[in-house]
């Protein structure tokens, strides 16, 4: 009987020891001694627990906030992946791919590895029928080498996502001139860049397309993008986060007398409370593409924004906002209970 009891409690004891090891490692990273954090197994000699210092409690609450934020971020990432899979699998009502004068297109496949022949066929169809997406590299002439490297990485991710898409865009890099930093970085950082199925040209999009067909996407526009028109050419400013100046792309588009539009972030998302009070509608070019591509497949802006707008931008969908507020209230309540416990311990401690 005793052997059976010991065997039954073995896994629970092992799980408890593993959990204690994780907590100890977290406290070590925060430079908190286990005794200061209130670890019962690390009390004073003779089994007496030492009082928790206010500094240790602050560090513990900060660590709890970090863990809560990480859990929320992982939850949002799972939701984004589910939205992408649903878009690829065709879950829910949606129009047939390629519906229109040309008739239904090829069936959707799960996002991931796509046969090369199928990807090439879809890209060539987009080249013939649109829509087109241009990255304006003439707007980022003052970028540093580091920023050019980040932009080259974003171009690689954008191209990879477009190649896997069931309804891809035809991509074009304009003002992509030999000898420029972004030119050198694209060939240095991206294996097989010369074989990418897209257009690269030192010319401007103004010389390639009629003005009435161009729509410059900028977060500072007053016009909301309501739909994607295959006859239009959508232009993104080739910038990274560090290089963005207020209304730079909007001024450029106005000077060129172009239509402008912004993603409907404010219309479908809400501001999520965060410690920095940071909220930004400025996305990387690959994130903007994720929004456009998902919407083009699903015709759902909430699904598209969930796929492309990361939680770090300070915007979430309304259903996600409720989860964030619940997690924050739980963290605040836990912090308050820790403070009350500290006060009670001080009151009961002998003088």
C-alpha cells in the first residue's frame, strides 16, 4: 500500500519540483533572493520566514505583468494563426477565388509550403490580371545601412507571404537602382533574390502606371481603404519604423497628385491600454501586405487586421480587448493582495 501511494504521488511531486525550479530561475533573473520573494522553502534558519521587502514585491509584480503580457501576446498569435488557416482553408462564407469575368480560380490551399509550379502559375496570373503592389524605394533615400537591412528583410518576408498566398499580388520594386544601399542589401541578405518573380526597376511608378490607377497607402490619409480593386496599383512607402517621419508619405503623394488611403484600423479595432500608452497605425510593409492579402482572400477586415496588426502597435479587436482588460485586472488584484499580505506581516511581526 505504501509503495502504491508513493508511486501515485511521484508525478505530482515531480511537477511541483519543476514548477519550483521555473520560479527560482525567474527570481534569479530578476535578482530576487528566494527568501525575499517569500519562497517557503528558502526561509530563515530554523524554519522562520523573513518579511518580504517592498522592492522584492515590486519586482515580483513587474515579473507578473511581464508574464501576463507574454501570455496575452501568445494568445493573440494563436488567434492570428487560426485566422490565417481559416482564410487558407476557406472556412465560412466567402466568394469563390478569382470570381468575376474570368470565372472561378484555383482552390485555396493551406498556408505554408506551396508547390513551385502552382505558386508560379498564380503569380503570373496576378501579373496579367492584378492587383499590383509597388514598394516605393525612392522615399527612403536617407536610411542608414541598418535600416536598409531591415527593409531588405521585410521585402523577403513580403515576397514569401505573397508566394504562398492563394490570391497573390504582382509585386514591383520601383526606384530600385544599382549602387543604392537597399539594392546592395537585398542581394546580400536574400538568397535567390535575382530569381524572385516580381518586377524591379530604377524607374518611378509615375512612369509605369497612369495616375488615376495609383493609390498610395499611408497611415496619415483621411481616406479609408474599403476594398481592393484589381485594376488599381497600390503603393507602399519603402521605410522602416526608425525612418518614418510624420506625414512624409502623405506629402509625397499629395505632391504627385495621387489618391491616398489608409487601412481601416480605427474603424475595426480599439486602443488597448498599455504601460507606455503607445498606439501606432504605422506598420512594416510586410505587415501591411499581410492585411491586404488576408482581406483579398477572405473579404473580412477583422480577420485581415488580426493577421497583420501585431499587439505591439497598441490596437486590438474588441473581443481581444476584453481579454486584455481581464488579464490586467487579475494582475492588479494579485498585486493588491501581495501588498495587503505585506502590511499584515508587518503588523503581526514583533517589535
